[in-house]
């Protein structure tokens, strides 16, 4: 299935727990079954930057997939968000099917709001 990724800005608050829920649906608004998929999400200061300042995956527990419900939970602890650089950058979220097919589901600017209370 070829899709155009949704462009969605995200805001992360340094020092606060981060949780975003998404649901991948098809053209009929039916959830896509994510059984057998893995997911990965990275953020970089600029798309061409060599180093990612955020890397979340299903393997490292930063992303949880909801199987037949088509849900995607992206999460970071308060300690993880505290370590993010102020300002932000760009991110994308990719889903990888069991056969290796990669779908970029989301992309956009990642805004990081600097923590005041420490």
C-alpha cells in the first residue's frame, strides 16, 4: 500500500512525560492491522543531519503497536525528554511490514519546549 505521509507537527515538553496516540486507517477508515509490523521514529536538527537526537523504536519500547486495532503509541519518559535539545528539528515515523516494506506514515517539525522548572 503506497500512501502519502501525513504532515503533523509535534511538540515535546522537556522534562515532561510524552505520549502520542495515532491510528493508521485505510481509505475506508478501517484500521490497518499492524500485526507483524515494527516501527521506528527519529528526529534530527535538519533532515540531512548525520546525527539523530531522538530514536524511538518498537525494539527499545519507545513505540507500541496495537495489532488489529491499527494503533501506534509513541512515548518517552520525563528523563528522556529532559535530555532533548531545545528548539527541535524534523522527524518521521516509519512502519516496517514483515516482508520488509517500509511505509512513512508521519513526518514534520518537532518542536521542543524548553523546561523552566528543574
